[in-house]
């Protein structure tokens, strides 16, 4: 399925204008903007959490240099 062309967007805009009226459009636009903003923050937070967990796992899998030095000197 493809995106509508310029004529399609104009038709969609006219239908929305008729359906909601000119007084409701700014309020509707703010609501949509806030929704996108919250969605973006939530998804970026999830991605950050995932990358933090991967970093912790990589650190846990690598031995600490001090511990390996202690083990090699005590042998």
C-alpha cells in the first residue's frame, strides 16, 4: 500500500475540517503532537534501557583486571 498523493492529502484535510470544524483543529493538533512526543520518549527510554542492560552484561562477562592480576600473582 502506498502513501496518498497531494490530492489525497487535500481531500483528507477537507474531510477532517468538515468533520471537526475549524475551532477544534488546533486542539486536535496539540493532542496528536503530545501523543507523538510521549511515544518518542517512551521508545527512546526503552532503547536506552536495552543498551544499558547490554553494557552491564558485557562488563559482567569480562573479568576485572585487578582480580585477574591478584589471581596470577597469588599462584
